C-alpha cells in the first residue's frame, strides 16, 4: 500500500474517517439522554440528581426532549470522531518512537498523538459543539432556541462570529487532556497488557480496558469541561457573569465548592460505556474493512 510522507496512505486515512465517524454517531445516539442530563446538571442552577433532572425534562418537554439536539450532536460528532481517529493514526506515525528507545518517550508519544488529534478535531467543529451545548442546556417549558440555525442566528446577531467561539481556549485544554488519556492510554495499554497488542484479544478484555481508560480520562478532564460549558452559556446573554476561565473557576469554587466542578460527572461516567464501545468497535471494524 502506498504511504504518504506522514506514514498513512490516503485510502487508509479515508477508511479511518468513515469508521471513526460512524462508530461515534452510533454511540452518541444510544447515550443521547445521558448526555442531555449531564449538560443540564453542569449548567443549571438546581442541585437535582440525574433521575430528577431527566424527569423534569420529560415533564416539561416530553420524552423526545431527551434526544433534543442529538441530530446536531451527530452532525458535530461524525466529523469530530472521524478526524479524531484518522488524525491520531497519523500523529502516532509521527510522534511515537520505537519502544526499544525507552518506555517514557514511547508512552508520551501516544499521549501527545491523542491530544493533538483532539485539538485538531475541536478546532474544526467547535461552532457545532457550541451550538449543541446551548440547545441541550435549553430547558423549561419556554425554549430560547428553535434549533441549530436559530442558535447561530441569535448569537451572531448579539456578538458576531466570535460569540460562537466563546470558551474555545479552555476547551482546547480540556480536550487535549481528555483525548491524550482516551487514545493514548488505550492504544499504549493494548501494547502493555495484551501480548498480541490487542489484535486477537477478546473484545470483552479490550472493552474493560477502554472503559477504565475513558472513565479515568473523563474524570481527570471533567472540571475543565464544566468551566468551558459555563463560559459557553454566557454567549448571547445580556450580562456576563465570568470574564474568563480563572473568573469562572473562582466563582464555581466559591458558590458550589469542589463538587461544583463535578456536577453531572456520574452521568458522564455512565456514558463512558458508549465511549469505550467506540474504541472497541473501531478496532474490530478495522480488521474487516
């Protein structure tokens, strides 16, 4: 197979795009209700738990409201995961040295490749990420937005294009931390824990590894994710509560304590089942495509 200078041929790159995007969309649709509840818990003022928040959404807007914003989420997630998987393969070719040169540089190469893939995908799809967050957090009987285009229209009218990128700097930090762990620990872990590098390992063992990796990475990056979503929620508002990430951190800690940074974390951890499944499905699909 012909290989580009970066080490990944065009056909292989295209295959990774399709497999990554498709597996991501399937997982997102399955777990859309948990994602909706998680975002409401992160951004709402009440201290209700997962179940009561879900009941409130269903009571006010109906059962289908649990999937509100899922089409937008899939539109965002397909290119996100497509770019994530395709780019992490390419970055691994560039950044991961031979393991014989030492464990530390080899392992750090995997982390760097995962983080770089996350930063690349986020930069491309951030406006969709922003729009989805605003739609998912729009709860109550009276809705602020009527859909993706309405989010874009209202924010542009009040703040211009820059309003769609509110919270971007802190988002990049969060995604680099998360994807470095998500991809880095999983791909390196397969080499460390499985004698065949995971090629013929049971899907159940790989799923167990993926689940542990995703939960660990998500919990570690969750406070950053909470801060970025709080910053996103200010876009288009008549008054601004935070003037930056540091201000948001101080406010959350003062008003809600350390626990405020982890609101919705349990729902996020349950959602890790789908995120772990994406990694395993991608691995398995690559054997046959």
